[in-house]
């Protein structure tokens, strides 16, 4: 030991150096939240668009594989981003939370851009990862494989019908997200919330997937749509009849999300009992048991 009054540093043993040091955790800040949104949305698209590429270009699997993989993409995306950003992964979710749940309006545009970029980059990875099979199946990059990346209306579905379909699907999504994440209702255990939200997406796909591909997420559709447009799909912004279609999976999900949030507020939330407890930050999937 050092003598009393000595400036010598105390000796340390080898074991002292081996002891784990307590890490200092800081709040992620806006940049951390945006990176989480980017990463979570990228995971969603890598799995979701990836499975569609496997089915369409590779002939492996079918509609059930698509529905379940999209749901699992949501599950894992939420697990990735939930703690840091709330795991919106969807501008329709972000906007609806700002309108009805007090999420900061200053973050809406940055979150939406991060979500779009995550979807865009992930779609590029799928595009080049599956390039050989895509080019073998559709060397002219036509509507035959455009649906790998972005949604299209079914053959007998009008633009109006596709718009209504997206409003309904996204209204269901936000209504149920509000129900699942409302701590005054009957939310699942904290670690199960991402899984339940993934099941919501599976259910929407199985029930509302045929009309227009259940985009229900502007970033999920527009990011990959731009990626496909820049990599050879000259018709990416249109539907097979030639009309511009890209705007429908952007606008309709926002309208649907707001409708779903409003319906939850009117039909359910205002009738829930008030319960004491520590308030959590609005606009976040609960992560504490």
C-alpha cells in the first residue's frame, strides 16, 4: 500500500484488470433514435422484401410464407429499435402517435426519413442479393417482378379500391397497436409486445393482402419502390395500367392510421379506467415488465 500522504497510485492486481467495468449508459438522443429507426426498418425490409423475392423470382414458397415472414420482420425490427426509438418503422405510425399520443412533432420528419432510408438501403441489398434469380425470371425487369419491391393493385382492383383497401388495412394496424401498447388496457407482457404486433401484420396480410398487397406503411413501399426504379424498373412508379400509383401507398396509410387512432380513442381509450403508476414516454412500445 502507498504510505500515508504519498502520491503513488495504489497497486492493482491482474485480477483487478480482469473485473468488468460498469458501462455508462446514456439516452440515445435523436441521432440514436434515428439510427434505431433506420436499422429496425432495414431488418423489416430485408426479411419482408427478401421473402417476396424468394417466392416470385425463386419459386420457393407462397402466400403463407410471405405473410409470416413480413410478420416476423416486424417482430425483429421492433426488437431491434424498440428500446432506443419506440420502433415505429412506419411514418403512418409516427404521424398517428404525434396526433393522438403526444409524440414530438419535431421528430416526425426525421423519423420518417430514417424509415425511408432504412427501407431503401435494405431493398437495394435484396435487389443485388437476388439479382441472378430476378434477371433469370424477368430479364426486362417488368411488372412480373416489380411486385417484389413495391405493392400493386390486383388485376380487377381500381385505384379507388386500392386506396380504400390501404386505409382499412392501416386503420386496423393502428387501432390494434394502440390496444396492444395501452398500459391501461390489457397489454401483453413487455417482451411479448413485438411478437403480438408482428401477429397483427400477419393477420392483416392474410385478411387484406389480395387487393393491393397490404403496404400499410409508406416507407416500406416507397423506399423499395425508389430502389427498384434506380436499378432498372422503369415502371416502378406506375401500376400495370399506366397510371401513377406510388402515391397511394403513401397517402392512404397515413389516412388509415389517423382513422384507426381516432377510432381507438373514441371507442376504447376514453372508457378505460384510470390506474396509478409511473407514466411512460408517449409513442413507445412498452419494454419494462
